[in-house]
């Protein structure tokens, strides 16, 4: 894409925003020059586009690879993906068509003069099964799929997306004022498979992050990482184990999941490759040196550069 095309796109996006459009788009792409190309769908209510783009820019700049960014989840389709060799998704499963009172759930909206005039916050799933099929077919044809952090939640609302991604997520501990347990808390990431190209040269490391507790549906030998809270803090989901393969929402027994979580995996799917890593709630976590090294390894492996 030429610079003039980017300027025109930016102008169109600004005009749509000014007219009250529901979506805006931000795209940044280096000249392709025959290089392998990545499309990154990023940003949601709880994970800002800005910190994700800032984090990922460092990864792709250090690799010398072009990347295109978009926030337009509704555009995800075979036609959008066909010009790329890697699809990266770093956003959760929720949209809020009726709006919400604050930028996140922890904002105190009590100061507003008329909060009762706003409808109750009600999220909806953005992905369609056709979009899940598009990602599935894209990977099966020989391309790569890098799913990060909160993106595991999307698998809970699309069978096709979950099939290619490989699993789902139960969630992470929420802030608990009564016990003073924060959502962001230190935990150790242990590399349980050091032979895989994604983890080669990567040592165990500490992060302060949301510790996502996930379910991996495929062969356990594909699991690369475990997360462990060394302070003994556990996680008991506030709802039942939804999303497990063959299990409907609301089924399953409530129980404490302990201190150890599955935090990353990599597998082949058809002719393509998939990586999921659960860390990424902050730039601090994204730029932890060992984690940064692993992200670059993952991109190389997914693009079959190694």
C-alpha cells in the first residue's frame, strides 16, 4: 500500500468517525517489497489499541517485517486475509453496541448527572461462524495464526475459531477488594517444552499480568508454557466451566483451579501453523525480555522463516 493510499484511508476513517460511524480503522503498513505480510486485528474496550500497537511495533520493527493494523472486526473475511501470510489477533470476544458509562468496568460513573438514563451494559459477541471459518481456512491453506492474551475468549463463541486456535479460556482472576487480590499479579512463566522453535533460547521468566486460565483441546505435547503464581494465589471462576469441547455453557462443577495455568501452545493445522500465548495485559509484560524473544520466535515460526 502506498503512502497516498494510507492518507486517503486515514481521511475516510476520520470522516466516518466525525459522522458518528460505529467503527473506525487504523492501518499502518510498511512497504511490502516482497516481504511476508502480517495483518493484526487489535484493540477492545479493555485492551487499548495504543498499547498493543506500541508493543507489537517493536516486535515487527526488530524483525524487519511489515505489519498492517486494523480495529475493524466486521471486515474479517477471506478477501481481507488473502493478501497476508500471518493473521495476528489481540482482542477479546466482546462488543458493546448500546455503549457503556466508562472506558472500562473499573471506572466510577457515579459522578455523572444522569447515569440512570443509560441502558445497562450488555456485551455481544462480534465474531460470526463465517469469520471463524475464514480464519480456519486461511491457516489450513498454509498460513499462520498468532493469538494473544484475551483473544482466547473469542474461541468460546465460535466453534471454527476454537478448532483452529486449539482451545478456550475460563478467564483470569478479577480484582477482589475484600482479599486485596488484584487482577494484575506476579506469576512465573515456565517453559515446559524448550525444544520447540518458538521457545528455543527462552528461559523461565516473571511477569505481572492477568493470569489467564485456559483449556487446550489438542495433544498436550503441544503445550509450551505454564503460568504459576508463586504466592499460592489460586483462581476459582465466578461462573461454571463454559466452552469446554462437548460441554454447553453453564455446565460443569465450580472448583478452584489452583495456582498453575496453561499459558501457551503451538501446533500445526492443515498446512499452516498456530501459536497462542496468554501474557500481554501491559506493555511491561509484552516487553519482558524473554517474552519479547519468544514473540519474535513465534512470528518467525508462523511465517516459516525457520
